[in-house]
C-alpha cells in the first residue's frame, strides 16, 4: 500500500502512451502528462506519467 494519492503516475511511460492511443481511437482526447512533485525541504522531482 502506498500513501501517495496518484500511483498511476508511476507506471511506465510506454504503457501510458498506449492507453492514450486507445482513448484517442475511441474518440476521446487522450493525452499523457509528465507528473512532477513540488520541490520541498524533503525533496521533490519526477513522479512519472499519467493519462487523461
């Protein structure tokens, strides 16, 4: 179990591109977004990719 609310952003980029292509083929506006966390005292940086 993870405490991060957006675990889908951690999946491989290629998987996200394929999911976006399936959405586009179905008539939706599928897109892949690069997800970054804000820089804080504890760190920050890249979380991964998500499809919308």
